C-alpha cells in the first residue's frame, strides 16, 4: 500500500508533467480550478488548486474532502502511483471504477486530454 508521502510525491510528479505539457494538453493543464484527491485506502485527502499549469497542494487532512472542489479525484494510493508512473491506464481504471473523477462536463472534456 502506498504511503501518504508516496502519494504526495506522485501528485508532485503529475504536477511537473503538467507544467511541461504543450498544445492541447498544455491548454487543459492551464485550467484554474480547486482540486481534491481522496486516497481511499488511506482515508486522506489532498486539497489544493490547479493553477499556472501545476497542481498546488495546500492541505492534507484525514477523511473525505471537506469542501466540494471543482475537480474531484478518488482512488487508492497504489492506483495513483501507478497512473502517474504510466503503469495504469486511466480510461481502464475509470471504466472499472478503480478511479472516480468528478467535474463539470466542460472540465471533463478538457481533462480528458491530460489523462
């Protein structure tokens, strides 16, 4: 099982990847939105913002998200690490229910380019 530190590192790696993206992917990464990532097996939530093409984590707290972020992700820690490392396909994980992504329809269309 991935640790909180490994999940934090995975989010940092994802943020670095987003920052270097160009074209349509770069445009999708440039969204300005509140985000939350609930790590279900650890029952911890990373909360922050997508801003400037990066994910900035402002808080880590126990339990599910306290506020409804505009982009909400929920998954196990091992799945987060595997997604970021390219070992798990997002579409397959999402289709099987291993990953939950909630956002407005317009944001989902934009985010699909990132994922």
